[in-house]
C-alpha cells in the first residue's frame, strides 16, 4: 500500500530508490534465533555492551561531578547499580542460552520484567527507579544496535537513508555516491542535516516525525524535495510521473549551467557578488563549477566532528590552503569554529549544554579554549599567503567579544611573525551578524571589522524565539517577519555608513523570491548553497536595482510576514511577467 508522509523540504530535487532505515530513538527489538555455535558470541556482545555503557556512565558522572558537584553526580550511582545487578545479568545470559535468541531480545525481555516489578512497588522512591532502568536499557541497546548498524561509508547499493536524525558526524558521509537522498523524523529547514543535504546537492525531507516508524528497510521511496513529501511504495503511475519530473529537472539544470559565465548584475547595472557555502572541501568543486565567485562561508567545524581528537594545525593548514588554492583568485571566507547548537562534539570533556543554541557555542567556546582557537587561527593565517583568505568569527553578541577575539588573533599573528611564517598581513576580518544584540549594535561593531555576513538561520531563531531545528514550530520561522527585516535593514545601513561590505550566508539568501527584497535592502554579497548559485544569479539579472530598493522601502512599512510575502509575489509577477514562474518558483 502506498503512503504519503509530509515533512519540511530540506534540499531540492527528486529521488527514487530503495531505502535503508538507520537508528531509531526507541529501539524496536525483534527476536532472532541464534545457532548453538553463536551463543558465546552473543554473550560476549552483551558483556562488551555492559562494559562500554559502564564506561560511558562513569565518564558522564565525572563530568557532572566537576561541573555541578557530588550530589548531582550521585544520580548515576543508581544507573551503575542497574548495570551491576547480577540477577539481571544472569537472567539475560540464561535466556540467550536456553531460548537460543539474540542478546537484544533477551535483554529487552528481562528489562521489561524488571520495569513491571518496579512499577508495582508501593514505595514511590523505588517506583521512580524505573526511569534509571529505562535510561540504562536505552544505553545498552544503543551499544548493541550500533554494532549491527550498517556504516554509511560501506554502502554498496544506492539507497535513500531514513533516520530519526543524523548526527553531525553521520552527515559527513552523505557525500557518498550511493546515497540518493535522506529523510529524517526531526529537524527544520535550517538544521545542520538540512544544510548538509543542500550543500551535497542530494534531495532531502526532514521533520517527517514518523518516518522511521512508517518505513522499513527495503521499501521503495520517492523523495519530493520540492514539496517536502515522501511517498512510500508508490504506485507505478506515481513512479512514472516522478521519473518524468526527474527528466525535466535534468533539462533545467543544463539550462542553469549556461549562466555560469555571465555576470551577476541587475538590468540597471548594480553588481552583486554570488558566493557559495561549504562544509567540506569536497564541495568546493561544485560551487565554482556553478559559477560562484568564491566561498562566502566555510563552516570549519565539520572537520572537528565525529572524531575523538582535534585536527592538528598541520591538518587544518593543509585543508584550508588547498581550499584557498582551489578557489583562487576568488576569496574564501573561513569561519572559525562554530561548535555547539546542533553541531556538538561527543567528547567526555565537552558535555552537551541543556540549551545548546543559547549555550557554550561558537566564539564563546573559542574564547574559553584559546589553545584550540589559536591552533585554528595559525592554520588559517598560514593558509592565507595567496591573499584570498578572509577570517570570520561566528555568533558575536557584543563588542567586547570581538575585541577579545581580535587580541588573540593579533597575538597569533605576532607569534607567526616571530617564527618567520608567511601570511597575508592585510587579511580581512569579518563577523557573522546572527544575534539580535549584534544587529542592534552593528554601528559599533562595524568599526572593528572589514565586513559583516548576516547569518539569518540563527538571527531568525534568536529574534523570533523559534528553535531552528524543531519541526513543531517551523511554521513560526518566518524570514519575512517585519522584525527580521528591520534588523537586516539596520545592519546593512550601519555597514555601509562605516564603509564596510555586507553579505548574507544564512539560508534566506538562497531564495530567489527573498533575493529581490535583499537586493533592495542593499546586500553586496549572497552566499548560497551551490544549486542556488545560478538561480539567484538569474533573478538578479532579470530585475532592476532601483525597483528593488523602492519595494524594500515599502516592505519595511508592512506589518506582517504574510503581507510582505504577498507584496513580494505581486511585484515580482509584475516585474518578471511571463518569466515569474520559471525564475522564481519553477522546481521550488
Ligand atoms: C546562520 O546562522 O545563518 C549561519 C549561516 O550559520 P550556521 O547555519 O552554521 O549556524
Ligand atoms: Mg549560525
């Protein structure tokens, strides 16, 4: 039976293929018979899982003890007791041996029995131990399942990935040529998974909520990344329709590729720059191929994720230098580490924050860890010797932060000079404007740097108090909200008053519809995911700057996102006439 699942469009395009379901938040444990010979192996897997879970809990406990004190850390004593419960452990082993079943099943059965016993206890304190048992069970099961989880790197067949969410480390594997697209239960349009999907050019739908429940490995899926829809086991007729749409898509791409060599300027000759966003050096080829004039945002944190050590200065230097060389003579803006939020390290010495987007993130982390920060700055500076590298600090919230970061940058430069290392002495420094306090004080901040880049993914979430990764509040995530437009307008004005240039590298810049308004607000540079480079260029080339400016003034007087959106559609239809569909909405 065919099923249709609705989510949030994360990356354009259509994919058709068999799917592979990855991690589930709640593990669905199935019974599997094991042979007599395999029983010792199952027991060993169980013992390994127990040892590793114990290690994980002990390290968590140590961290909590250092941060919050012994009292809080004692919570984990109860977890450890569950793991050390000999009756429980023996019960699992006996079941494996007697019933000749897989360890996951045996363990799950025993845990269920335990939970029932505790639930029926009169003593409230003992009843509450159920939470500890559930937590420990989940940890042990996740250890057991991971062993069996297919690695994305090792994929042999072309598949669509379905997962509850993809960790930042998993997303690094999405460039694998055998991954046709992906679908996740959670996430919004600017969550890290969605961003990676766009940068790798594979169709994706996120925030489907029930995808991992509704789909089984081996089902045929159609991802409609334009509509944010997933069709499970489609009829032959639906499949034919989508195959036809895929062919049209290929034709459209060919046509867009022809725009590579033409300049990005409006009909009345206002030139803007269109650059690309990248997370991995492997994406740079695509960005340049599609006609971008440089890299407007290099998200370096991806090099730090999914590993248990930090990349050395040399490793970073080599990566940044080869990227700069690849892009030369165009510029590459290397953003310093933006760890935190939904891009976190899974290391015991860096525990996750309770509210990660408001927590120890980006420049805050770097200022607290100058050892890590300086290593990166040295690598970026050394990679700047061709003269086309710029440095950008993320998540600046006030002038003192820039001053501190600049001090560290100056110290690093001095150390390099003393060592006789070459770097670009005139290297430009910029900051991301993605916190409302930075936007509101942009007149002050502009005096400290050479450029601004507006990070709307965060600016919108912080201004409207809407978590960018939460599909339940995605409807409130409105780039055209008057509050957002007023902030953008203020920042552009303050940048230009202080003679610095201003770009936008948030996803808002990637929409041809919004681009008209952003052009009118005075943006000098659009940095977008690579498939959008020719599309933004085509919009810019089809309109007049003077008309965009007039419209921007008018839009700033409107009172809601829906009014602004209607106004924008109306003017673009009038300006572009019969080309509106083709330039603004076709395939979107
Ligand atoms: C942004 O916030 O708009 C941005 C470009 O940074 P990131 O998406 O990496 O947080
Ligand atoms: Mg950001």
